[in-house]
C-alpha cells in the first residue's frame, strides 16, 4: 500500500496522478487539516509532524511513502529517509530543472510557501539545476488558504493570483513552477492570466511516475482510503469539489 500525505487537500493533485498511472495500487491519503497550513510553521515543527505521520502510515500498512507537500519535503525528507531506512520515500522538489530547460527568457518563477524557500532542499535544487537562469521566488500563502477553502476560480482567486504572477512576468519570467501541491489546482488560472507566452510546470505527474518506479507494491486491488486530522465531512466536500475524488469514501480519523 502507498501512503500519501499533505497538510490538506493539495496532495490530492499528486494522488490523482498516482491513480491515473497506477490504477491497481492501494492508496491511503492523509490530510493533516487540523495542523494546516504547514507553510507558516517552523521547519523543525514540520519535520516532527512529518515523522509522526510517517510512523502512522507505516503502522497502517504503507510500504511506500509519498510526501505530497513541498514544505514537508523541504523540512523532513532527509530525516524521514534516515528514520525509515529501506522504505521507498518520494518527495516533492520545485521543478527548477525542467523550467531551466524550457525558459527562453532565462528567467523562471517559483511559487511556493515561505517555509519551502527556507529549506536546504530549495537551495540545493537551485544550485544544481538553476545555473544560467534567474530564479524569481514568490511566497504565496494566500493561495493555499484559498484552495483549502475550496476556491480555485472567481474574482477573489484571480486577484490573489494576478498580483504575484504579474510581478514575476514584469521581471521577465516565462516559466512558472508550481512549488506547492495546492497550486496545481490553480494551474489553469495561471495559464489564463499569463497568456500564451507562459509555461506552467506542475510536478505532480513526475512525482507519480517516480512513485510508480520505486513502489514496493505497485499492484493491488485499487483501493483508496482517506484520512484526516480535521473534519471528515469537510475533507470529503473539498476532495469532491476541488479534486474530483469520490464522496462515497469512508474517512479514517487520524490523531497526531
């Protein structure tokens, strides 16, 4: 079974891709909504939370873990791989490498949370793959809040997205990297607002492909279970409304 977690519903963007690429895999998704958002917490806090969740998912039978959260990956990926030695663990990293390959202007924009930019992972990714390009980093905590509220369209969302996107475009960016899994649900809006000259890179398909490569149990019965530390009814409503995940699922309660 593959265990997937995020602070909220953002990781469902990754889950959808895993299901599309691995339809027979058994999946357990945990939305840690009671402690969301992670992006405003310290990296030490997020690291401890991620280790607790990892232990719980393994206890539920997970043989592969997917950290479907850029903030948690920045804070805890190395520690989790050490703690769960031998267990395949797939994390998120801002897609600077493909962005650098696709930019024509030499400027790429990365939209993420403040905590993601503070982690060593982001610095490492930029140093390894950002040579020869300028990286414009923009922290967008309001985007997370909007998606967690079920808002991915409308004037309020457009205003929130237009301001930082406009700043990045003014600096010459022609590629936008979605550095938070919540932002995947805003990708179509970024394309609309950015126009034909903007390329938007969502890492979710690549993360799903890596999961398919390393998963210990890639084939099962195709079951999907949801868990939350928050309100199960709210999770089901958001999962259906934003991510298109079935509302007929029972939700497991998680207490961290």
